[in-house]
């Protein structure tokens, strides 16, 4: 009976994983916009982030900065949440607690990069930071009959020496797939408004 149940669990996991893959979008990041499009692009970026489930943390129109609060990454079984693009991302966020933060910048290129740029041209850039929760006071004990994890009395010495005494979020990279989707949505919606 147990073998039969395990087979059904495996089938459900495979079906859920098939529903997690999204088409990969190609978009330049950063992408050039004109100074005339600055206002519309800034406002559209806020709307696109909200439509994708992010909560705006900071919006600075003068300096072209928008940041979001972290948004938890969906696990393999949350097929209605399309934040993950690939099956691998869905599996990773199922096995580990992950979240994403977004930084949007709209600014003029730096002095070194202004060669060939018109004076009123800006760059829209979207950065999606992927973070993973680290719990230095928990450890795997390798027992399936009892609790799989046990708690340590304190963080290991090498972490405590660095001031880490509890759980924390560690940046582990960027999500280029979500970055490209957000850039495309922002540019497409800004063009629709013209």
C-alpha cells in the first residue's frame, strides 16, 4: 500500500512541475528610453510590479528608483503563482525558503557610457535579487523516524564571530528570467499608453 501511495505522490509532483514552466521572454536589460517617456515608464513600472504581486517599498521619481519589499517564491505546488519561470526554480524554492526583491532604475548612462547617447536618453534597468533563508541554528539530524531537524543552542562560532546569531536572508543571485519579463511588460505597457 505504501508503494502505491508513493507512486501517486510522484505523479502529482511531476504534473505540478510540468505546470511550473513558463515561456522564456527575451528583452534587453537595460533598455534605452527617451526623456519624454520617463514619466510614463516610471508610473507603468510601479503598476507592473504591483500586478506581479510585489509591494512597493520605495519610489523616488527624482532619481528614478523603485524598490519592492521581498516577495516569497512559490513552491512546486503553487502552480497558480507564475513568479518562477523554470521547473528548476520551482524545485529550488520548494526545497529552500526563497524570496525575490526588485530594484528598478531609470537613469542616464554614466559619463563613461555616454558616447553615442543623445542627451535626453535614459536607461531602464530591472534587477531581481533572489535571496535564500539561512538558519544557522538548525541542522539536519538524518533521522526520518523523529524530527528531521534539531536546534542548536547557538549559532556556530565562525558565524557568531561575524555577528550572525539567528536566521537571515542571503542573496544568492539574480533572476534574469523575471527581469526580462518585467522589462518587456513595462516597455509594452508604456508603448500602449502612447
